[in-house]
């Protein structure tokens, strides 16, 4: 049974100039125990999706359309009280800035305990200690550090503690918004390994949001590429990486530097065509697309299904270049 | 030219936020009313000698009477028109308020920027000086000076109020400068080779000016009140009619409880004018501090 | 040091530089709370090369950059530019130094004064160094904006930072750094706040500038892959000490220090597909 179904989610922000759509007609599903990654440039709406799933949209944001079904409950229709009960217990979140998510004057162990107390019935203190100890084990913090304050932790340790807090109540879905962006590569590597381990052990579903496509590819079997509020390409990571169709996906992959590819990265042309972003006037990607068609200025391309798991939002029927390396 | 286009654009967005605020709208309307009154006072000499606020005695009255068609708010104890005095008083209130606020803002901003940017011994000396001035009770000091030197003229009063009221501004501007100093664009400018004077006036000043302007509205309020108190106590400029002086005349001629038509207008005017500056200041506060604003896409 | 023999002419040289942050003014200062940002760092950067300083946050790499542009002074050690010692410069000498050494800052949202137009921002170095007249400055600024990839430059000339995207802002910051045609530019993580597609374009801009103007760069980064793409030589810095220096291929392909090896192992990779295939 599907854990989470999001249908036609559209979120807008009220601004001085009117309503601005940050997330536009986004649909996806997550099966229990799998993980879904969202990649895109900053401002593409990926964080807003995470906030909408948590029911934590800022005051000036509105869900204009769509449903968020967790099992069979529509989160967009729940009262703030009911949402609060779900938050932390069934859906938890790992924030980007771990150092800000921890209270500096409370011991880390107590902060994790606090999460459990908020959502679960009374527990004996021995049970509680055992539960916290097992959580610390799970995220890889030595148990003797349980009674330390956050400032005694390193950046990576803090991020682990935040993950422990998210997992405290055994949520079915964890939303991780740029969980490793503030960390060094070495620590990032360890945390990603930890998340993979947790996924395997606890069968928790993850929504993984990042601007770093390699990070997402490491943790998620399914990837959604976002551009200007819309999902422009979605598929398994093999489909997205090996047969990328959408020009933005191709740019993103082509410009990503790794140690092995620096001789043949492709620099996207800049200012190829001028024009404003905005799907109403045509495809938002048209102004930076390498080979836009005439249709691209006319209207927004619809969703085209390529395989049961792979879909794209682009007019182009086939890729002109690079089709040969399709397996 | 380029600077102006950017300035007008910023100004128009700020204006939109300002005018949406009910406090700002009401304050601005009141302020316009008083400004109109102050302007109207310039027309008084042309209406007739009788309506000169200082010397224009109505020969038919010569004592205090209530409102009538000839004297809308009545006359004072020697037969001068109270409405004309009120108009004259609003002119003086604007001059005193704006001029002394302006001077104290200029002093406070320069001291604050220099102190915050220079740091070290300069900062310490300037801030201790500010502390010393800050704890002086302005009204008492003014009274002592007035007692020592006899009657002060209005510009002297303006200047003295300004001299006594800059430290609060300097403190705010200094703390703003301290945080600006850490911003990379200031460092970028240092790396480019800009001199300290250039950094202070080209880079820091435009960033603190809105705040200084905001503080000016609050300084105006306090300057008007200090001047009114001084005049009421009989130490104002005897050559200038102000609202405080009108109140002093009500008091000294023994009409305090007989002539509400004479007592109330200057009192109400003082309260409303200070209130309107305060409301405008609060609305500007909201323009400058996005955290107080209700809308706008989070970045 | 083996690399000196080919190029005898270092533009910039750090000699045994240490930087210690402590509370100097404290009475009974014992040095217990001192933070050692750099410890006996020595580096040579040769004319025309892009030199990468790679390290994690807190490794002291940014401090090294700030010392080089004289935003801070070293606690010990000596910095040389063109063979002359340049620590503790003041007045005219410092001004002359500033003309030769410029910096590109990390955060394009913070490094541009929101109250100044693009033109004013990029013209400022010319004004403070008294270069050119009003007309020639305008020409120079337009040409520099163009070189930084803001095309057509006239479109950007009168705009303000808040009207530009992050990538465009960083191009303005690059233009400000190169407008004086300095000998040496410190680029402190110029792309870490930007998306991958934008970052690669900015690297291209830096490479073009180097080709056209022959400037020398110190590229400070936490991203080994970016350093690999851009740099001729690399130094890896860890806890304030340089652990390894060498040409890019030496360091990446045959790292000798364990920390370098750890760093390389932790780099993100696309294991599941040959990304290189995309560029065909």
C-alpha cells in the first residue's frame, strides 16, 4: 500500500505583487520503505514541498490546489492540532542547519527524550534510557555523549543527534532537507552511510531534498528533478542518470564536477535566449535550453510518460544527441 | 541619474508598505494638517493688523472672550486672536522640532558611524562622552542655562536641545555600524583600496540613513515637548509665540479654569503633533524592519 | 620543494606564516583560549597559475586568503609579493599593494553594497586609485563586465544587486576584482553558494580571464573536484597546516598524505553511470 500520495500540489506565496507559485502542479507517490529524492537549483520549490508535507508552511503561503494523502488521510484538510500529532510521530523532519535545530542549553539526550515524551504515553525512565541508547546506537553517537550539551558536539555529531530526534518516535516518513549541505565532504560521506544503514534497518521512507545530485543519487532509488516549481523529470536513478531527457537534467548532470570527469564536463551556454521565467509564457527552461523548439515559447509542455517510472515535461520527442549511449 | 532610478524604485516600494499601515496613514494625515496650519501662519500679516499673533490687539475687546465669528477661538487677555496664535505656534513647533531633530541626527549619525567604524580608543572616548550627555536631564540644563544667560532666542533653544539629544541616536547608529562593518561588502571595499572616509560616507552612510531618519521622527517629538515645557515655565523665546507660551499666558493671567477655549487648543495641538510624528515613526519602523511586516516571500 | 626548479619566479610567497586568534587585551592572558588558525604555513604561488587551497571548514584556508589581501595581519611569518616583504604595510605602500592584489568573496549576496548600482560598485576601485577619467572609466567598466560574462554589459550597468541572480552578482564581484587588472586574485569559495550549473559557468569566466589577462589566482575551496577542474597546483590544508602540495594530478592521482586520501575517498561520485558520456 502506498505510504504517501501527493496529487497536483500547488503552493503559492503572497507577495507585494500578488500570488507567486513556488510549487506548481506536483504529483508523486512514495511506497513504504523507499526513498524519493528532489533535486533542483535554489528557489526551485523543493524546500516548499518539504514544508508542505510537514504542514509547516509559513503564514504567507497557501496550498492553492491538490492533496497530500498520508495512507488515506488528507494532510491539507487536517486541523493544526491533528497535524501536530502527526508531525514528529508519523512524519519527521531533518533540517539543514543542525546547529540551529538543537537547543543550546538542554542536554542532547534530554532533547531526544522530549521528542518521545511529546508523542508517546508515559514510559518508565529505564525504558526511556534504553530507547535513547538504542537511538544513539542507530545514528552512531557513543552512548557516553548522551549527557553532553550541543556545543560539545562537532558538526557531524549534531547532525546525527538531529537525525536521532527525527527517528525518536519511529516515524513512517522522514523528510530530510539538505541534511548534509553544511557539512564537510568527509562527514557528509559518513552521514550518508548512516542514513543508508538506517533505511535498511528501520524500513523508514525518506524524502531527500538536496541541490547536490550526487548526494541524492547515493541515497534514493527514485529521483525527481525540479525546475521553477515543477517536476521536469522523474524516474529511477538509473533512468534519470543514464537517459536524461529534459534539458535541465542534462545540464545538471553535465555540469556536475567529480574527480573523474573534469576533462569532459559541459559548460551550459549562458544567455542563449532572453526572456523571463514563467510557465504561463511558455516553457521556463526555454531561455537556457540548448535547442528550444518553436513550441517552447507558446505554452507549457505537459507530462510525458516514457516508462512506468520515467516521465518528463518537455516537448522534445527524442534527444538529438547522446541517444547512442542508451543501454 | 543611475542612483536616482534605484532610489525612486526603493522609495516607491517602501511607500506602498508605509501607506498600507493605518498608523502611518493617520499620522501622515495629521501631520499634513499641522503643516498646512504652519503654512497658513505666513498669510496672517496680509489679513490685517488685528490678526498679528503677537501685536494684533482687537481694539473692541482688550480682554479674553470666547469664540465668535470674528475670533474663531476667542481672544487672550489683551485681545489677541487665539486661532492666529495657534497657527503661529504650529510654525514654531515645526521649526523647533525638525531643526533640532535634524541637528541631533547629523551629530548622532556622524559620531555613531565614526565610533562604530573606528573602534578602540576613539570608540571608547566618544561613547563615554555620549553616556555623560545622555544622563544629563535636558530640561533642567536648559533651565539653568536660561537662568544664567537671561532670555534665550529660539535658535539657541533649538541648538541646545539638539546638543543634549544626540547620544541615543549615536548609540543606535554605532551598533548598526558595528554589524555593517563585518559585512563582506565593506571588506570588499577595503580590499579595493577605499579610504576610511570613503567607506564611512559611501558605504556605511546609505545603509544607516533610513534608521537615522526613523530616529529623527522620535527626536522631533521630544524636541517639541522640551520646547513646550521650557516656554510654559516662562523661559522660552519672548519674541516668538509658541504653544507652550500660550499655555504659560493662560496660567499667568489666571485664566486656567475660566477659559477652556484658550487652554485646550494649544494643549491638544502639542499632543496631536507629537502623536502624529510618533505614528509616522512607528509606520516607518515597519518599513525598515521586515520582521514586523506581515507579507513578502521568505528568501 | 621540487616545483621551484621549473618556475623560479613566485608572485606570492608565504613564509612560515602563523595566525593565532586570542584575547590579547585580557589581563593574565595565558593563551589557553587561543585558536591557532594557521601554523607555519609556507607556500609559493607562481605567475599565471591557478593555485588551489583545499580544506574543510575551520582548516584555516579562509584565514590564509584574508592575510594575503591584508584584511588581517599574520601573528608570525612574512608574506612576499614579487619578492618584497609586504606585511604591515601602511598608507601609500598599502594602497599600491591593494592595486595589485584583489579578492572575490564567498557570498555574492553579502559582498555587494545593496545601495550601490553595479556601475558604482565596479567603478569604485578605479576611483579610489585615480585610474582614468569619467569617460574612460565607463568604457573600462563596460568592458570588464563583458569579460565577466554579463552580456550585454550596458543592460547591467545601471542595475542594483537585488535585481540580479546569485550567479550574476558573483560576476559583478569578479568584475570588481579584475577591473584594476591586478597581478594576483584571491578567490575565496566563489561558487560554494551557487548551483552546479552556475558554478561551472563562473569557472569558465575565471579561466577566460586568466587566459586574456594572465592573472594569478589563489582558489580557496572545500571542493576537491572543483580544484581538480580549475587548478594547476593544489595544496591541501588541514587544521592550519599544509599537509600536501603538488601539481593537481600528483595530489589527486597519487596522494601521499592520509588526510588527502580520506578527502578523495569521501568525494561524491556517480557510480551508476559514466557522466562523461553526456558531453558527446
